[in-house]
C-alpha cells in the first residue's frame, strides 16, 4: 500500500513572520561542507517546524544551492514539510497489519472529529493528521502515534477519546 502525500491548503506566510536570523548559525556551520543540503533542510525544519519559502531562498542565496535542487530534495523525502503543521502530529499506521485490523476506521473517526482530511492541520494548528505506511508496532495493530507516544489495539472511538484527552490536558 502506498501512502501519498496530500497538498495542504496554502497558508499565507510573509517575510515578517519568518525570522531569517534563526537560520544564520545553521548556514554558517554547514555552508562549506560537502553534502550540506539535507542537514540544512533538516535544521531549518527543526527551527521553524516546516521549511518556509523565505528560508529556501536564503539558503539558496547564501550557499549557492539552486532552488530547483532544494525543492527536488524537499519534495522527494516525506520527512520535509513545506507547510505549517500542528503542535501534535497524529500518525495513523496503514501498514498491512493495521490495515487488516481496520486502521481505516481510526482515520475516518479522527477526520470526522477533527473536521480535517488526511494530511491536513486543524484551524487552531493543534493537530495534523497523517497516514503512514508503518510504525513498526504490528503486534499492537491498529496503531496511532501522537508525538512519541504509541497507542495500540484501537477503535475509532478510542482514538478520538485519546486526542480529546490530550487537548484537555494541555488546556488545564
């Protein structure tokens, strides 16, 4: 089963919102290194949560890496994000074991509860929902992961209860 990345709705992001000073130490550290593109993109994403367009331009200008090369790498590897994501990323496994154990029910329940589709982020940017090919927890199927916490042997209702409890805990 192949999981495809969905394009998110475009969000406006102006240069005033992106503090390009944050990326300068990373650029200085990696500027002259061979094979610096992936570490630069990973570092940028760590700083901003995704890679803003202005950051691509700054890295390109400072390091002499063509924008086409940078976008080619950033769109090839699923680890890179070109749009803002939620504070918590919900990953629902759709690997073979989870698929057989009805992972679709979990995804559908979360989509309905959060009012978003796979690959989208809630309006409050609290959650991003993603289908993934495998989380490596086949004995716990079906599985979802929120941040570093894994939840297994789920039903759709249990998954929704978990995400509601996470939000409640942070609002208290």
